[in-house]
C-alpha cells in the first residue's frame, strides 16, 4: 500500500484547541520545521474537515512552532472523539497544576482517565511545557491502545513501537521539543493504524488488534483507499470513479461538490460535498481513494487518485487510424471505424496509446456522449496551427485510454462562445461589476450579474480561487462548463518571466525566439507588445516582427499562458522614450568593409545623429526586414535620401540602451497633404492644436527643412543643410511657409515638414551660463535669462550632453543664444556662443562671427567702452576712440560677465560692453547689454592690450568652404588585448588635414570621457596610435574619438574594439 503522508494536518491542529491559548503561545520557542508545502496543506485541510484543527484565520497554522503538553493532549482527545467527556471532566482534580478554570482542564483530565497521559511522580502535568518527541509518540501509542505490547525501557521502547506502527521513524532527539508540523505528521500517520483493544475473560486479560482505526471507530469516517482495496474481495477497480466535477458539471453540481460512481465500493452513485483544500477537478475520470465523514452532509475530507491507475499529463501528438496518420481531412474515416482502431501518440513521451469502445472524451470541459464526435473536434482544431493541446489521459488495466480530457490551452485571441475566450492579459479588474479589461483595451464582461460559485468559477495557477484575486498581468482564458454558455470557467496564470534578452533567434519570418537565461521563448503572431509602460499596446503580426527583432540586449518581462506560451511582452525600460521620428539629412553610403549603410538623420528632439546599420536592422513601410524577407538591399540607396517634396521620408529611429541607433523603420503615412502661404496659416490652429480636421499631438514631429538641398561632399549623395526641429505654435503662426504634413491611421498629424519660408526659426533665448548639471536623468544647464522685466536664473534640460557644449568651448559665464525644442529642452546643436569670456586670443572677450549672429537671430551687435549713460542712450568709444551713441529702452536687460555674474542693474562710465539687438524682439534699440570688464580692472590687471583687442574686433565673416569640419573618417577599428587590459586604436586624419590642425583630442569609452592622463598618444602616420589601459574588470567593445580645431569646430568617429 502507498501511504499518503498527511503533512498538512499538522499545521491546523493546534489552532482549534483554543484561540486565546494560542494567542498567548505565539511567542513560543520555534525550531526548524516543515513549511506549508502542498502535502502539508492537504493534511491541514483534511484535519479541519475532521473537526480536529483550525487555523489562525489568516492561512497560517503554526507548523514551525512548538506545541505545549496541554495542547497536544487536547488534540489526542479530539482524535479519540472524547470532547463530550472532556466537558464532564472539566471540574475533576487530577493534577495539582491543572485548575478547573484552565481551558484545557477537561481535555487533560479525560486523557488521564483514558490513560493516554500519566503526568509526573509529583502529581503534576506541566501543561505549559513543550511536548517532546518522546512524550508525543508515547501519548499516540497509548491512544491507539498499544501500550500493553510495548517492551523495554522508556523512551526507546515507545519510539521503537511508533516506528513499527509507521507513526514516526528515525527519532534521534527524543528530548527535543517537537514542532507542530512533525506532531501533525505523527497524528496523521496514526489515523489509519489498526487499534489494539483489551479482551477480558475473567482473570485472563488479553489484547489484540482490530479492523477499526481512529478514523472508522471514533471519527466516524468511511474509508475507501488502497489498503481497503487490498482486503479480501476488493481490488483497485472497485474504488469509486469520479464521474462529475464542478469544472465540467457546474450547474448540475456545486463548486464544492463531486459525483462518484461508488457502486462497487458500496457507496452508490452519489454527489458529495468536498472539504476545503480538495480540488475535485484534478480527479475527473479517475478512480479515487476517499475518506468520507459520516455526518449529515457526507463530506469527503480526503481524496487522492488510485496508485494502481496511471494518469498521464502530456500534450496531444499524432492520431493514427489503422496505422495511418490522420488529420482534419480524414474525419469521415474516423466516423466509419471502430474506436479501438484509433491510437494517440503523446507529444512529450512519444508513447502511443489505443482507445477502446468505452473511452470517455471531454474537450475544453465539455463531455461528449459520443466519443467520436469529441475526437473529431479535437483532431480538427489541433490541426489548425502549430498547436499541441494539453491532454490528461487515464489508462485502464490494459494500458488503453479509459478517459481523456483535451484542453486548447494555446490558441490566443479566440472568441468562440460556448467553447473558449482568450487567452488575454489582464490590464484591470473591476471586482464589483465582475469585468475584466484586457491589455489591448478589449473588455470581458460576460460575468456581470452572475453568481460566483454557482454560475462561474475562477482558478489561478490551477487552484480554485476567487474573482477578486485576479490581478493585472495575469494571463487568462475562459471556458464553458459542459459547453453551457451560462456556466463559465476562468483560468488564470501568474507566471511571468523577467530578464535580459541574450539573443533573438530568427529561424524564419514566423519563428522568432527570445533567449533569456539560456532558455528560448517562441513568439507567435497575436502576442501583444508594449515598450512604453503599456500606454500603447501593439499586436505582433506579420507587419510587426521588427518590434521583437529589436529586443536584443533589452530587459523584458514575458507574460506566459497556462501552456507556457508568451502572451504579452513589455520592456522594463520605456523603449518608446528611445524611439524618435527622424528625417534623412545626408543620403546613405554603403560601406562594404563593414557591410553597413551609413547616413545621417535629424531626430525629432533636435539632435542630428550618424547612423551606421546593417540591412537586417532596417525595415520598410510594411515592417519587412532588408536583411531578410526577400528584400533588395540595393533599394536602400534610392530610399534613404533627403528630400523636400511629398516623397520626404519619415523614419523611426530606435536607440539602444547606450543611446546609439540600433534600428530604423520607415513610417508609411495614411495621407500626405501640402499647403502654403495664407492657406496654411488659416488651416493651422495653434490654439486648438489642429491642422484642419487633424489633431496635432505631443508625438507630432515638426521639422524645419528650409535649408538648401545640396550635393554632399561625400560623392554620390545629397545633404539637407541646416535642418532643425520646430514647435507647432511657431509654424502655425506663419503665413509665408510651404508645408507638407502627413496623417496617421488615428487621424492625427504624424509629421510636419516646412520646406520653404522665412522667419521660421524659433525665438532665440539669450543668457549667461551659470552652471552645468544633471537632473532627472538628463544633462542640464543653468542660465541667467530675461524673464519679463527681470533677469532670473533658470535651469533647462539639454537634448544632448554637457560635454558637447564644453567641447565647443562654451564655459560658465559665457553669453549664449539658444532655442528650445518641442520638449522644452535646449537644442544643443543650435547653441551659439555669442560672447566668449575666455577667448584663446588675447582680448577681454570675443564675440561671434556673422554666421553665429545669423544662427542666433541677432540683427546687430557692437562692442565699446561706455563714456556716458543718459536715460535711453549709451555713449561709447570704439577702437579708434570715436564716440558713438546706442539707443536702449526700459526693457533692455543687463548682464555682468566678469564681476557679479548674472544680472546687472545697468552700465556705468568705464564699462567695456557688448550690445545686442535681437531680430526676435521688435524695434531697433538694443535689447541686451553685456558687461565684460571695466577700466579700473583693466588698469589694475594690466589688460590694456586685451582691452584694445576687444574694441578692435567686429563680427567677422566665416571662412568659406564646407560648414562641417571633416577631419576624421566616420569610424575606426580598434583592438582589445584582454590579457593586458589594453585598448588600442590608430586614429588617422583625413588626407587634407594634419596633426597641427587639431588643438584638442578626446577619447570616450562606452560613452564616458576618459581622463587624458590615463591614455598615451603616439604619433603615427597622419595621426596617432592611442593606447589606454582599462582601469577595472570591464571589457569595453566600443568608443569614440573627438578632435577639435582652433575655432572650436569638432569632428567625431566611432571606434569598435575587437579582441586581438
């Protein structure tokens, strides 16, 4: 016989005895003990049903605590059904330390009267002492009547008898306090031990075992288990057969009931109530062992499957009929054949089993009177896709299928009323109205108005649960009990997988797998995806496999259904924040040495980026991959080019976790419209954020493409000059623009391209740099700026890096002009150093050139030495000592760049100043006066030459030629010598440049600038060999070099380090 260990019984036991006593015992000594595993939980629930124990009310049963002698005596008395005797014995005086007012007095006294306990020689019982293993087995052996058969010295004699009766084995520390968990195991094992009773024949007293147990004699339990099946005249086929369970027969039986065919077990065909903790649904179609409490309700307190019956949990493989594999095309052959000619091969075990004429078939919790009808549905549905449905198979004595239940646990997005709904991912639960909102915003409301337990059941991870326990992120499916549309079964799983995607395996266009911790998870069409915290959820279909392809190296959370299939993917970080719309500003060039396509884009947040990607990372309008999907890579040369027409290409650029472009997808508009002049001004409503009938959202990208479209210096490509981003309010308020705009499938404006017009540049903001910093994960800059009639300090986020500004020579206290993008972030590429307080040439301060004035929207700018200030006029001297006048106004703002820093109250005689008139501010009077020094400081610090140089300067015309200083190729290949911790790269300048053109050199490793003192530069060829010894245990793979000339112009190149 296979003994069922009731490890759960233990936990609840101590708690029924007396709530007040246990409250006092909560601080009792604890020792190592079994936790509430599945077996112990079953035991506890069974003992609760037997009336022996109860819990604390919070699911706890104290299995890790010790138990007092009084509590244990109470437990044993209940197992002997002596509660009534305990009430009568409450006021007996048996032990000196047990008072009649003690809650346990009656239990201790009746246990003493039954000679279950004997106390100590001094007439005490010590009720509050912790019961030891030796004392516990002694009381149990006595309760079973075996004390007369015990021979030897205590406690070894009692321990040996307990081992013989299979109550407890291997007790090695008899004097140690026993835990409740271990005590409960002993008592559970004792429930089925045959009792020993005394037979009296005059003076001849004898003892012998009986066929009664604690269960049958005292607790009034009908026992039908494996031991019963071995009695004369019985076998395991006589055990009761489960013929109906709630998940199949809801409506005919209740949620806590089961129907057994127990005619061969003397039980008839009866529906029983089951105790808490028993999930009768687990045993559908099986012969079971049961303990039935013989009370008014006839409660099954324990149920397990017959150990002689093989039950297989697997997945459906192939069906064969008379040796031929069949599918949905062969169903007529099945109808005209004997069921015994049909075999099923199971998927995992690859073993085949034959059906027989009595096989019972259930499919998706619906029973079929005709097994063939059910099998036809199973074969048909199982043939539709790459499915392997779940199956429970019960075999008979001939190793043939007696019962099979097949469940479609793999199809998703199914809505077949009476069959299956789902699977879906829960986004929100409305417990009051019994409604479920799915992750894709669909709703399931069929439970509304229905009674839980009567009209529907809920299971979580296979266990009976409640609707209120369903939670966001669970994956659920709905089935229908016996196909009844009004009796619903909600099955939910909560088994997410979270980790970093080590690899994306693409076997073909419909077979993509994410590898996490070495395990592949296949992604099927219909899976949902979100990269922005589930604000937007996208179905993965044939046009959106690129969303999965781009997950390499991302940390994701996969939500799995009951079969372990991925149902929903969400990224840990909002990749959506790393996705930006962009336009092409320099056409693509193919680099055969690296097999990459190199081009330049302007991102919608205002930053230009060089993109270098393989074809597999570029997707067309339909989401097809140029490195896969039979796409022609050569087409990219004609597609990835800048344009200023209706064919302007809008792309979406995804940045990886390091901020580098990792994917480009072309965005196909639903509509492309064009408008210009006053018609555009009338159409665009900046107040309501509308363009005609279409809404402008915070995701609408606006690009200023009014610059020239020219042949690039890179042969064979075009380049769009001076492309910038703009704000919709600025664009909408102009009447001299030519505009192209695109509409998406939500009737929203996707992008606006301004291709011609003046005055579009957003208003420049002017101010003095006070501090560089970082906040909210972004680099920031603090600037003294004019706000109304005051100068105040404001902090702005940058759309790039502080280092980009510093590398261009922009420092604290410089006076700059800048614009903000649509996210109210400073556009780093557009920052102009108007007044440089630390020039490289010997002068007090250096002003920008004509190109800088144009970029900063400055109409005029003069330098001078103030000689007089009179109301709205400043008189100043120029370099030739000529006196001139400059008109100011009450709104003119003053900045002090050398003394107080920041705002100034005005200017005084002797101040050296720069006066600026902004084109963005109406009028011709000077809007800003910047003080760079004064005569006193010049005399004191002997800066006469610097002062003279300052006055002699005037905004110079920029050098003719290309706007961009192109000193470096786009990338270099470096080497990594892991054994030495050495990174090495040879930086070769382009042929028209020499080392003397470079005034500054910077090295970046994995995005971080490297201290110059930690690397060595050795002159080699037309450049340098750069050697850097890694300072830690990291293994960098990429970097960047940046060079700067005397004018502050920079050029950068990426570096990829490969192991030497």
